[in-house]
C-alpha cells in the first residue's frame, strides 16, 4: 500500500528547516562580490588575445581585425569576450584602460 502524501504544511516546514541548516554561501561565491582588480588577479591573455587588444588600441574595427588576422568576425568577437572576462571589464574602452593599468599595452 503506497504511503500517503506529505501534507503541504509539513513539506514547507521541512524545506524551511533544511534552508536554515544549510551553510551560507562562501564569500567567494557571493553574487554581489566585486571582482578582484589587483594586478595578480587576472588570467593571462594569450598571444592572440594580446594581438587583438593591440589592434583595438590602435582603433581598428572588429571587421578590420578579422581581415588582418585572417579569421572570421565571430572569432574576433570571441577573442574580445575572452579578453573582457579575463580583465573583468565589459567594454573595449574598459579593456584598454585595464590593460594599460596592468602594463599590457
């Protein structure tokens, strides 16, 4: 004979108890944590990413970078996204400023 379903209030109580018993998120996983901007806190850029960054610094458009490096526009955009992630920035301008701070340019 199947067991009867748990009453809704008992299930809610169980979930609340588990939530209270669960450890808090470590500081490193906190969603409101700002990225560490110290020079040692970035992942090194590859040679190709540095090349793309130098071309961006020279004012070269994505399309022109793609033509010069003989890659697709999508590949250039992927390199830029990788650069942004590694430098903890959200734009070309921020990437250039951060790269200068770190002595990459």
